[in-house]
C-alpha cells in the first residue's frame, strides 16, 4: 500500500514538475517536487520504502527529462543511500535534520546529474551550474520541505497501519 | 544497513548504468516511446492546469498595470458566468491558433504542423518542452520549431506520438544568426538562467539596441529569415575581438502553448 501510494504521489509530482511548476515565476529556480517527495517519504516511512520511491522517481523523471534515460535513476542512488544511512544513524530526526538532509540531497542529486552529463560528453559549466541552478534549487527545496512534509504526513495518516513495505 | 537493502541499492545502480548505456546508444528509444505514449495524455491534462496557472502568474507579474484595469473589470465580473468563461477560453485558444495561421500565411514556402506543448523539462540544466506530435505525424529530428513570435528551437527527440523540442534558450543550442540591417553574423545560444546571447560578433560590426536578430541559414540547421530576438544590450570591451549581444527572445518561452513545426525543412547532414 505504501509503495503504491508513493508511486501515485511521484506520478503526480512529476506531472506537476513538468507542467505547472515551470510557469510559476520563482527567480528562474524550479523546485524538485519528485526529490522532495522521496526525501519526505523516506523520513515518514523508513528506509525500505525509500529505495522503492527512489527507483520509481528515477524512472518517472527519466521519462520527463531530456537527459538520457537512466540519468535521474543513477543520480538518486547516492540520495537513497544517504537517506538510508541517515535513518540508521543515532542523530535525532528533528526539523533541522530533515531540512539539512533536503539541502544536501538536492546538491548531491544535481551534482551527480552534472557529472553524468559531463561523462556523456555534454559541455558542463560546473561553477555557473552549481551557483545558478544547484544551490538556489537546494534552497528552494529546503524552504518547501515543511509544506511537502505536512502534505505527505496527511497522506501517510490515511494509510492503514501495517508493517512497512519496500525493499 | 542491512545486506538486503545494499543489494537493492546495488541493483538500482546497475539498472541506472544499464539504462544510461542503452539510452546513450539510442537503443532504449522504442521502450521510451511506449512509456511516453502513456505519459502524453496525462501530461496533456496537467498542461491545461499549467496554462491556467501561467495566466495567473503572468497577471501577477503585471500587477501594477492590472490594478487600474481591475477597477474597470470588477464591474464586469458580476456579469460573467461559467459559460462565458468557457467561451472566453475557447476564444483565446482560437486567437492563438489564428495568430499561428497568420504566421504560416507569411511564409508560403514552408509547410507547418501545429502541436501543443504538453510539458516542460524536469531537469534544471536543460531547456526543452514536450509536444503532442511525433513520428506518426511526420516529425523528424532536427525540424525547426516556431511560434508566431519567432524561433522556438528544433526537434531533438522523436517518439511515435510525442517529441521533445530543444529550446534556443538551452545552453547546448546554437543558432547561426545575423543582425538585420548591418548583417553582423554570430551564434545565438542560451544560458542557464534562460537568457539568450549572441556571441562571436565582430567588434567592427555596427549593432544597436533594438536591432532584430534573424536566422542566417548558415550551416543548414535552420531556414533563413526566422526572427530570433531583439538586441537589448551590447557587451564587450572595444579591445576584445568579439562583442556579445544580449537578446530579448522573440518567442515568449514562459507561456508557449502551441508551436508550429516546419516539416519541409530538414537540417543538412555533413556525412
């Protein structure tokens, strides 16, 4: 049930990210709804569903992005790894922790995408890409996280209380 | 971390590398086409929502001007009904298509196909849009895409029922252009922030603010004479070999709903 739910959430997120988000003027920065949903869901449902969410999210992003198919899936591997590590760590999972995780995960995701594009032969301007795209996007994602988390929490609360699914 | 999770993480890594390898060699295109077939109708529904949102945020951007107009419009709002709103929507759509039709009438030698923009690129590093026409309707990679405003880009990926258009504002796009009047030549490409820059313009060439920039046809990638933008700023020191022109794009990229694909012009292949 949890995996199906996050699958549906991610489908809506990717459709919104490709249609509604680009027409909202936000200083040329677009939030990554799919990434936010994966990070948020990971904190709510645990490591098992994180992997499933990252895999589904990566595939859906691959379909809606001009980057070669697989780029997003690959970029989400270190993100999923970090989220699973974070869950198993002894650090207290408070608001500050989840906001920091969102910021770091966005930066890592964008950096890996850049790295893959560069390794495929695309000209990559690292400094402008990081300063004009990755960092602003990480800031916007971090600011949006509390709202996304609240939304996901409401969805999670409607799910039947069962053992967590996932891989 | 459990070994089971590590195993699935590793499988995800393998799947990612495999997909990338297949995609990079173009072997995954048929499978992507099948999946795209499922996505296009959904994207179509969401793009209609986006049109509404775009109009809303566009209006917000013009708030100053709209305030005065709002007073006048407020008196009219009461009279509006749902039916009238729907008719207005249809009228706007009709108007956009009519403008495209006028544009096609101006370029009699070209053959056009109308397509609707169904989604924007989800990648932060690329400027592309997906359209609802594909190889089934005769689209081929490299075809030029325009609106009544001007050049939009070129078809970069084609699936049976959908295609992706690389916008001229993408950093990987390069368009051979000339400045109208002075015939100063250069290459227009995009920047990460979505702006448009004309590079490699000879320092001695005379260019003024407000000059129009058109495709030159050089290189055979785009037909000549398509409006690309207008010069809004000339940068570059007199001692430099080239000057850089900052352009105002002719097409309104943030509000594109329909585009025209020039179907009788294919880019030249050098091999």
